[in-house]
C-alpha cells in the first residue's frame, strides 16, 4: 500500500515502536534498567541474573535476606514492571 502524503520520520518511528511486538522487545531490552529503578541500587547489586522466558521473569539473587523480602513482593514487582514498560511484559516473577 502506497502512502499518498508525506510523513515526518519521527512520526513513522513513533508508529513503528507502538506496534505490540516491537514495544515488547524494546521493553525487554530495558528490563535491567527498569529492575534497577524499581528495587534500587543496593538490591540491583545483589542481583546476579535476570531472565525473561515465556513471560516469566527469573531473578537470581546473592542475598537470602533480600530473596525472602522480594518473595513477598512478587505481585507488586510484576505490576510495577508492566506499568513502567507500558506493555504486559511479565506474567509472573520467580525469585531464586
């Protein structure tokens, strides 16, 4: 389909990044930064890995105290990650 009117490059990029698949991939790439913003610098320093597989976020931590604290906050973490990313990126959070 050919467009009859010209569009600004910024408008085209905005339209492209609003597509659900593209928006989800961009949010997935920003996940480490989003995690750091939500849990803070100290907790992010104790995080050894973040993996997103089939809408499940696997978080591996060094600190057992932090692990038990985040186990109680899994739903709140999921909701905050999805809110900040703008898409339903995470269905559940598994803390290890």
